[in-house]
């Protein structure tokens, strides 16, 4: 059995639209952007993750950067496979191993179709996975923040990722009601690009919008501890010349208002669909925010004032899903009913 364990490698993978995280032996071994750079002519992979992210928006015609996942699902099958393979190679290079048998648990959005689910499974298998299991994202997030999902107690998870926002009520190791909308981090980034163009006549790229979101992103126009104004560089649409402007968090709150309202509506809808006994539980336990979107300043307060319920931001919201996936992988027999 010992030799067999050595030849089998267990990987917990959070294959996200924006970032891919992999845990191996309780250690986070990969935390990289979900992006790949390839040569258009030779189809050779030039870079993955952070290195490919640096090239995004700056390439010449020979190089193409691809984000294989869109709205939480695989949009480019081949690129996704190459990216997963590349990340696995990163781990094995660190450990100087050959190619062991891979057992993977990958998390997937709860609103995914059977076809999209098969695409994830096939990509993982073609990247070397011998045993591939899948776990719904909100379930993984709940396990990751320490909730006992097997209890007959209702808990609501709001997982705001890069491509989708997953809202689910969990009890007795299952998802009782869920709401999945394709409004999340990427949509916020798009809102910021659009706002800059409309309001300041400034053309900015995806990466710059991402930085703005991190530095001064907010869900409320008034915060107790406001971040400082942020200098944004871009191209003036009137003159075509590069210029710099300062933006405040209040402006970004205004830019993101419409998308955040859609998330609030989805939360309200999920609460409406919740069975009354579980609603009584949620009144006591409150709502849990996970995913990168949970880091948006003031979002917990905004959802709390809308729902009149307490809202808690997970301790490390970005890694809650992958941590839960890792727990499920370690206790595969206990979580057999949850895994797909």
C-alpha cells in the first residue's frame, strides 16, 4: 500500500475563471491566474499563470493569450487541458518526480450543465487524471470555512468568483436550493473599463481595471476606512495620447452598483426559495461570503442591509473553496455522497 501511495498523487483543484489553486499534501502548491500564452503558428505553450498574465494585453501577432474558462466553465477545451497539464508539471518539477497516477477532486459551479461538467472531467482526464471527482463550489466553500455540512442545519453560502456567483443553501450534505448567476469578478472588471471610457474618456485594459478593483474597489459610496485615491494610466480617447487620472473608491462603487444589485437580487431570490425550517436556521447562522468578490470593501454591509441578516466574510475567502476541496479529497469515503 505504501508503494501505491507513493505512485498516486492526490490533487485538490479549484479551477476558477480568474485563478487556479491546487492543494497537494495539505500545501497550496499552485496559486496562479487561469491564463495561458501560446505561439499562434507552432501552437507551443510559451507561458502559463503569472508569466502569461504579464503578457496579457501586450502581445504581438505571433503570441496569443487565452483564458480557457469563461463564466466558471471551460470555453476553450484544448487550452484548458494544456493549462491543467502545465500546472501539474509545475508541482512535479518541484518534487522531481516522474508522472505519478493522479487522483483529483475539482470544484465546479453548481449551475453547470451536464455538457459543461463532462468538459471539465475530460480536460482533467486528458491532463493525466486517473480518478476525477467533482464537487459543487458552494459545498466546497462551506467545508472550507469549517461548516459541518452533514448536520440538519441550514447554512447559506454566497461564493463570488471570477465568472459566477453561486448562492446555495446547504443542509444534510446536499444543496437544498441554489441560485447561480454569471455576474462576478469579471463583470466588475468590465464595469470599471466601461465606466472609465464613459466618464473619463480613458481607455484602459483588463489588467489595469483589475488593479483598480483591488486597490479602490468598493460596494458602498461611503466607507469607514476608505482607501486612498488611485492613479490610473490609460489612453485618452479624444487625443489618443497616454494620460493619468486619479479615481476614488466612491466612483468605483458607482461603476459596480448595477452588477452588485444583480447579486443582491439573486440572494433575495435564493432566500425566497428556501424551505421555512431552513430559513429559521439561516436567521440564526447568517450568510457566509466566500470567493475573491467577498474582498470587495463594504459588500458584506451592503448585503446585510438588504437582507437584514448578519453577513460574515470567510477568513481567507480566496482559498475557502480549494481548502474545502482538499478536505473532501482527504475524506473521500465520508464525502462520497457530495462528490460527482
